[in-house]
C-alpha cells in the first residue's frame, strides 16, 4: 500500500461558505414572503422585523452582517432607522441596503445621506439581491431548491439531519485514517461530499472529492488538508444550524 502523504494535485483548497446573517426590515407581508424565499434559496439565514423601531432593537440584540431596510414603515421609517443604527457604537460599518418603491427625488442621495451603502428598487428580483451581495463582497452558496422539490419543510428537515451528521462523519473519517482503513475513510468522505452538493456547497464538495481520489489511490492527505477539512466542516455545520432556525 502506498501511504505517501500528498496534497490534492495542483488545486486550491475549496472552502465552505461562511454564515451570513441578514436582518430584513419590511412591513409588507408579500414583500416579506418574497425576500424570505430569495434568501432561503441563497442559503442565507435571516430575521424579519416589521418597522424601524424593531430594526434598531434587533441590531442591539443580535449580530447581523447585513440589513435590508424598507423606506416606508410604521412607527419609524427606514432612513431614520438607518441613521440611528449607524450612530450607535459598533454599528458604523454595518452595511444597510435600502428597499424602496420611491420614484420621486434623488433616491441615491437620500440613501447615502442616511448612511445606506446601496438601495434596491421595488419590484425587485433575486438577481438584484445577488448583485448587491456581490458588490458588498458577500460570497454565498445558493441552495438548489429543485433538490427538495421546492419544499421548504423538506429543506429544513434535511438541513437538520445533515448538521447532526457532520461531526459524526468528521470523527469517522479521522478515526479510519488513523487506523489506516482508507476505504472506510473514503466512504465517510463520500457521504460528506453528497451532503455538500445537496446544499450547494460545490467548491467544498470538489475539495472532498480530491481527498476521495487520493484515498482511492492509497495516498494519505497531508495534515494541512485534514485540518482544512475539519475547519470547514465546522463552518458548514454552523451555517446549516443558522439556516434551520
């Protein structure tokens, strides 16, 4: 048996997407449903609030990476809520994106004056949100909803199961590698790869495939590759836990 340690040949280490937590401040239930659907498809965890007062409170209670803020809401509008949020300690760099159906006046100047980074005009599409995420340097792994027959309950159940299995499969992989049972280690990796593909983590799945290929050639991955696997499985598990909330 050739147990030479080697890296995946000439390929960068694919990584799992880090969790993104988004606050959505929107009072219109139709828009709430649409945004929820889009963020679910993009594999993004989110919280919904219905006015600016609740938005200001939410950012003080929980860490968010991004806020989607409607302009017109009861109790406090989005522009005022944005000003209050970024004026608070620790929130100055929080990206806030306006959501507006306004067509009168210089919308961009209004957003910038309030401290918003971007705005999206209503009605908007999934591609509009994706474009903003890309400009703000957020990397996401869209979930192929067709894998779940576009059934959100099935998606949640599957995500819960995968998140629970990840540490078991990670431990099994490490145990079998230490025991030099390469075929069993390869079997555990194969299951992990399938889970990653199911939820859209394609880059990380490609990395796991490289490890599988090495084991199939009776080669042990180097320690750095195993550490990369373990670290990114923890990242993936955290992301899935947030998505299932």
